[in-house]
C-alpha cells in the first residue's frame, strides 16, 4: 500500500495551534481529539511562534507603503490641477473674440 500523507488547511492548523496556546487542554489531548500526531502539533506551534512577529512587521510595512502611495497620488493630482489651470488660461488668451468673428 502507498503511504499517503494527509494535507491540512492553514485555517485548520491555526485553529489547532490557538487551541493549544489557550492552555485549556494538553497538547496530547488536542492531538488525540483531532487525530494528529503530537510531534506534528509541536511543529505547527513552533512554526506559528516563529512567524507570528512577521505579521506585525508586514502590517507596518504595508501602512508605510500605502502612505507613500497616497502622497504620490496627491502630488500628481496637484500637478495635474496646476497644468489644467495653465491650459485653461492659455485657451482663454488665445481664443479670438466673438464680436469680431462675423
């Protein structure tokens, strides 16, 4: 028989790790209740704790990037408004008077 490995979804893994971190049940109880190995649960917990600080770092970097993008767009809108004003003034000055056209 082939030895197939079960695949677990990220939300499932998160649910199990959070259950473990609550401390209401032992790791062995949680592993047994969900039909997974104790070692697998320990690996998920270690991975979660290793990567958790990255969540907050990514959020801060995203906010900084977003703020820079907003500032750049505001600068472009201001520049375009200025250029539009100049173009309108140029059109008004260069258009012939209506009274002299006929």
